[in-house]
C-alpha cells in the first residue's frame, strides 16, 4: 500500500484561528461552570427582558411616549403596590402582637386578682383596653360580693344584665363586649367612663 505524503505545513497550528476562537464567547465553556457569580435576580431580569422584547418588538412609542418610559412606569407602580402590601402586612402583624401582649394571662376571673394594682399597671402603660376589661371585672366582683349577682365562670356578661338592670351596668357591659370581644380600640376617655359607670353601679345610683 502506498501512503500519500502529508504536507508538512498541515501540522502547523493556525494561531490566528485559535486566537479568534478563544475570544469568542461561544466556546467559553468554563463560564458555564462558574456558579459563584450566579444571581437569580439577574437571571429573572434577563428572561423578563427577553419576553418583553419579543412582545414589544417593533413598538417604540405608545402615543408620543417612548416605550421604555411606559415599562419603567409599570415597574415603579408594581414596586409601590408590593411595598404597600408589605407595610400593611407588617402593620397587621404588629397589631396582632400588641393585642396578644395586652390579652396575655387575662382570663376573665374575678378572684385572686389585685385589681387596684393591675389597673395601675395597665394605666401606666396606657393599655386602655386592659383598663376597660379590668374595670368591668372589678365591678362584677363588687356585685358578687354584695350578692347582687350569681357569678359563675360559665356565664356570659349579658346574663348579668338580667340580674342588675341599671342603665350604667348595661352600658358597662356593652362597652366591655365591644372592646373585649369586638376588637374595638379603647382610649383614655373610655377608661374614665368605665370608672364613672362603676361608681354608679356599686352605689346603686343608676337605676333605669
């Protein structure tokens, strides 16, 4: 068998071609393995940009406004909506935590409670919701001690209004139910009103 002679110059590398291939990003396989600089946000933005580019290809203006202005405006509006949503959620969580703190260890029991001490502590913290609740329970204790009501843990506040039919006590019960179970916010004026009603109830000065 005869072997065809190979030209000697075919074994020489084409340095110009190699350099061109090295500069081309299409053959930079090492880049695919570099995960340290990977950003999910960059990846997402690139895909969103490509998607918008396909949709808006050839559309440069809407009316007299450049398309990029509309896109930027949409992004800003979306960011504002997301920000407002997050702030509202934070506010909701904050209110829930505050209510939990105010209602911690606050079973509606009238015995074994130092009402004067607890009322002073709640007022010092400006916890008017706690003041309203404690003032009502203190009134129930006074009525029970005077045998004007048959206090039982299973009874509802409304049941006591059938035993004590004074207008101030009905108003106390109504406000207590709104604040304690209705989620209404209490203020210092409500706390003062509860004190006035309490004084009328325990002295029997508010008969309907």
